[in-house]
């Protein structure tokens, strides 16, 4: 599931950045639009893969649906992501020519996985409510993708040279504690 959840969040954050910065719409509007498009395309692709004999229409709908799920976003490299997208598109065309039932089953499985991962929307909703314990503040898709991939600010803060400062702080605090403990005895 490594490709699906970070991929959905990455695409959703791109939509949100475009909607907020270019179209001047409120925050999370791009995320809502992305989720609606993705749900429509997945349902349409499943419906047409079961009922339609037109392989071109079935393939285009399935590829568009999988594009919006972000299953192809597996790294930070655009070349690798394009290669994965081409491999996914090739697999779709192969399964359309072979058997539409397999394609329908794959799309239905991805839809069920997306429904299961929809519970992660609670993280963004809860963060938007400004609760007291709100680590990394994942209140929008961009911040959520940062906290989801593990690039949190705490890790950036205590990396490299700063880790030495953190160790010195821990040692100094431990020495002060030991000194206080000896004084009170």
C-alpha cells in the first residue's frame, strides 16, 4: 500500500496548491475536488469495465482512475514515476485484451482499499479543529504528506550537526539532575 496512500496525498496536495494559490479558493477545496474526481472515475471505470465492450473507453477510464489514485507516485523522481505510470497503463491494456473481469476486480480492489484508507481523513479533519495535541499540524494535504512520509520538522531539526547539540543538551541535563540528587541526599 506504499504507492497508494502517499500517492493520493501527493496528488491531492498538488490540486490543493493549485486551487488555493491560482484559483484563490479556500483551503482544502482542491483536496475535495480531487477526491470527487477520483471517486467518479473509479466508479465509472468499474461500471464500464463490467458492461461495455469498448476496450478503448474501458482502458482510458481505468488509466485515468488509476492516475488520480496516485498508485504510480513511488519516488521523488519524475522519470521513475513516469515509468511506473507507463507500466500501469501497459498492464491495463494487457488485462483489457485478456479479460475484462480481471480489470474490474483490480479496480474494485483499489476502490475498497481507498475506502479503507479514507479513515485517514480523520487526521486532517481533527487537525483542522486545532486540538491541543496536534503533532506536525497536518491540517491540509501538503502538511499531511510531509507527516505521512516521515519528513517531520522534528527530524529535520535534529539531524546532522544539530544531533550533536541535542546530545550535549541531554548530557548537561543528566549532569544537572545528578548534581541535584547529590545535594538533596
